[in-house]
C-alpha cells in the first residue's frame, strides 16, 4: 500500500514537471542540437585510437535525443 501511494505521488510530480519543461522545449531542442554538433565535431576532428568508446556513447546520446524529440510529435 505504501509503495502504490509513493508511486502515485511520484507519477503526479513527474507529470507536473513534464508539463513545465514542455514549455521550454522550443529552447531546449536547439540547445541540444548545437551541443551534439559540437560534441560530434570534437569527437571526429582528430581520430585517436582510444576514442571508440567516446563515439559509441555520443551516438547513443544522439539516438536518445532524436527519439525524445520525436515522441511528443507522435503523441499529439
């Protein structure tokens, strides 16, 4: 019973936070695009042998960002 009450409070809080952040989406998406662009430039400007893991993490972050950008468009 305590777990269900805790999860319901957490769900309401998360929903309220998501509604507030949705208004900032117009600003946050271009900022993240620029940040990912700079990260890709820095990762690929000189190819070193130890940068494979960095590139994998970068491409994973890029894929997650694109999916987060597309989800609100698909939900509407």
